[in-house]
C-alpha cells in the first residue's frame, strides 16, 4: 500500500459546492419559523383548531388542548433556529477548512523539476 506525499494530493478544480449547499440549507432552516412556520393556525391532523378545542391522539392514548398545541409550536421555534445555526456553522467550518487546504496545497505540477 503506497501513501502519496502531501504535494501529490489533488484538489478539486470546482468550488466546494457541498459546503455552500449546507450553508444554504442551514439558512433556510433558520428562516422557516419566521416564514412558512409562522402561520398562526393550530391544527389537529389537518383540521383547524380554536381555543377550547382538544385533539385526540391517533392511537387514542390521550388528548392535547388547543393551548398545549399552540405552546408546543411556540417552543419549537427556538429549537428549529438553533438547528439551523448549527448546520450553517458546520457548513461554514467545512468551507473554511477546504479553503485553507486549497491555499496550502500547491497546484498539480508545481513541484515538478523541468528537464
């Protein structure tokens, strides 16, 4: 098994698309609670609920009130934003690492001696 020296490693000629996509996905996750997720309606399996209504669980093991479901939606927003921040930060960290690696790695053929 042969190990290539550091200068023999090749870098991809294209931009780091996966890292950029990960950053975009993270930003979309962060925006969700303030856009599509900001809808004020509380539903129970697709049916609109009003204050005082209850929603029975599908398996019949319990119920949730309108207020409980509304509180669950409100409490989920910071968690969703936090997940978006983590995904965006991870993508930014990968992008930074890739850019640093590209700067350190000489282009192919840079260390070749002319004949």
